C-alpha cells in the first residue's frame, strides 16, 4: 500500500512543548494539531536542541546519517520522531549546531554561526522529506530560520520531478527578525547565483533569509489581518515593505488563536482557585495568592494590580512602562513585571523595585507557571507595544478576566474592543508614548473603581474567544488554493 503524502509539513525552529522562546512555539504547538483534528495529514520538522523537553512524549531515532551535504559533502543528520497527540514531530539532530544551552543567543548576543545552523536545518529538513519518504503537498516555513527551504524548493522543482508538485507557504511571525548575514554565507548556502538580486535574497549587500522566503514562496502569511496591512508601509515594513507590497496579492493575514486547553482559568491546575465568566469570584483568591507569593502590600487587595509579561525590549514598550512608574504609584496601584531582555532594562527594573517595595515586583526570566499566576492575579494587563504582529498574551489576559491596556497596532487592534463600548473588553490608545499609556491606565483605573462597570468589561473579556479551529480553516482554504488534492474527506472533524 502506498502511503499518501502529507498535506502539510511545517518547518519551524521551535515548537511547544518541546522547545519555546516565544509565541512561535505556542503557534506551532497548536496549529498543526488543529489541522490534524480537522482531517489533514500533517507533520512538523524542528531542531533537536540540547535544551528540550521530551518527557511526556518519548522521542526515538528513526533515521541515522541522513545526508545533508552542508557544510561538507559527507555531513549527515540523525532524525528523531515523537508522537504528539497523533501529530508526528521529526527532530533534526546535529550536536555542534543544536546541542547548546540556548536556542539562538546568549546574553552576549546571537550565536556567531546562526546562519550556518539554519542553512543546515533547512537542507536537512528537505533531505529528510525525501530520504524518509514523508512526501508533502505543502511545505510551510515559519520565520527566517526556515525560510531558506522555500528558496531551495523554488529552484529545485525546476529540474527535479520529486519537488515539482510541492507548493510553499512562508509565515512571518515578526518582520523585525530577518536573519541577515554576509554575502560569503550566501555563496556557501547552495542557492544559485541568480538568487542574489534585489528581488531575491539580497538586501543592501547582505544575505537576508526571511527575504528569501518572501521572494520565493507561493503564498505568504502573517499572524493578523492588521499586521498584513501594516508591513507594506515604511513605518512597519522594516525595510521589506517594497517586496511585500509587490507580493501583496499573495499576502494574507490570519489571526492566531489561543490554546484554551492551556489558557482557561476554569480548568487551570496552576491557579489557587478556578473561576469563569459565570463564576468569577475565584479571581479574588488568585489575587490574594499573587500578593502572598510575591510579598506585595496586602492593601493592594483593595486596589488594582497591573501586570506586564513579555520580553524586556523596545518592541514591547517596557521602557514606556518604566518611564511612568512614579505616576502609576500616585494612582495607588501595584505593578508586577515578568520577563527578560536587555541588561540595561533589567537593571532599571530592579532599581525601580527597590524604590517601591511591596508595590512593584520584577521577576527576571520566564516560567509558564508564573505567567499563569500573574495573568490570574492581576487586574489590568499592560501591552504598550510599538508593534505587535499578533500577540498571544493579550488573548490570555482576556481569557483570565484581566482586561488589557494596549496600543492600537497589529493583532492588538484585531482582538481588543476599546472602552467605552457595550462590547468593550479592554482599553486601546494610539500613540506608544508614556503619556498615551498613562492616560489609558488612568481611564482603566477609574472604570475599575466602578465595580459594576468593571464587571461588564471583565465578563466581556472572558467571553472573548479566538478559536484555533477558525484560524486553521483559513489556512486550509489557503492550502486548497495551492493544491487541489487537499481535502477534508478522510476524517470527520
């Protein structure tokens, strides 16, 4: 019996629960699985990192010495596999590239050989598809780390019948991260010289991996409708607005969903007490637990506590938050910050913590457990992002009845209905400035003090749902536009 090809094979640098540094991992942990449940035959290929969680999903070797031919002719990779709730996940193993403490960088900066690492990953992933007989109708690459696979396929399918019927999709999760390297690395990548031009991989005399994916993919997606409109403008295009505008007919914004099996306060085992839109009282117990856990001033049980979870960097607006802390303290509120980032911002945060003991708490680092505890225990969530392709954190805060105060950009605009509105679930402000954030926080605190008005906003927030099934069906429609053999007839959703 001939095994049918996979409808879609995802190539990604990280995937929850095996590896995670940000939202990409969350998306890859649920989108492929949702497509499987809807009836598609799907697989994921990702690196086998030294720092990887595999305990609940055993990983076993399925193919040794898979030929890659990069950077030397006889270079090979070992391929491992795990079964993730019916979804096959394949891992590319090569110790010198992936057996490291961190995925992409240390506190000193990016790994010097990141380009070589992900050239190797892309070539190894495609080699695995061929040598293991996986077969694919669509190869769907995620972000710059996997983008070269799209370019390779565009050239290989011209002359090799094996690749001729495979179509490609390139997803952009954050346009600011492009994978820019030197021309020397282009020469060593295995791409033909004709790819080195302004409509190909060249970007101001550098080798731009994300641009390679944008240039050669059959379709391009990004993670919210608003962000798809923003990135064709100079303000948000990060230098790639020209090629994205030229490819606008093939560019689609599909809003990410949230995984409510993990991010629902009514069934979250981490919380002090479950709660829901219909039974919201448990949130008070969660707030008390947060106050006790972080040694906050007990009087804050009667005042709003603000939360911030995210990377401590300019994109997320942590500098904007820290700029207004003295004014926030005049509102008699608390502030909890969870994240890591630039050393200067970490030092500044901890200095502010010392200035306001019991009122401001800073936690450097990230854990899933603490993220859940903060989402449940705070009252108002801060997202003053300068740009936000989609944002998942605001979806989580909505689910946990913690209305967000956010800038009107990207996915934040697509998911938050701003007060005043009968369907309001949060607060939106236009300018990512300290004054813009402070004005919006003051408004939120004033509404919080009106317990009846706040209960309506909080309920609206908890009833706001962003289904991955809806998003997955939009992806299926996109795949079907590229390949007529992709159907849902094999399985009933």
